[in-house]
C-alpha cells in the first residue's frame, strides 16, 4: 500500500482543514456539547443521547440499548419563552439521529423522557 502523505503532510493538512476559509469568528454550534441518558426498566442497560445545540437546528444522536421502544422529548423554547416538547420514538436496539428545527430565535433546551 502506497503512503500518500508523510507525517508532515498530515499535520499540515490537519491544520489547514481546521482554519476557517472565511473571516470572523463564526462557529458550527452555539452551546456546549451535551449528553443525557436514563436506564431501561428492570435492566442495567441504558438509552443514550448526545447533541450540540445549533443556531437554527440541533441534531440529536441516540443509542437505545433497551429491549423496547423508548419515547423521548426534545424541549425547545421560543423567543417569547413558550416551551414545546417534540416527542419521538426510538425503536429497541436502534442507533441513529434526528434533527430538530428550533429557528434562529429558538433555544434547544435538552432531551427528556416523554
């Protein structure tokens, strides 16, 4: 197998890719990365969530280790302080993601049991 980049090339490529191609201090997310999880009934297994709140949308990654479908809710607050709970189902043994649209003036609060 032919080596395409030397160690120096890999470092240079990594540094080049980490520098934004535009001015300013724009970030890919607004808030810190967050996690939440809770245990399955009568089991030591868990359902796990991770997400990084974004400016307009938030993608929630989940992994359901339970032997049954789990219901969860994304809590989103709008600019007027009204709170909505968007419930969704995660099939047993499923690992994937779901995207929530909170809008430019909304705030993604977190994931909770539904």
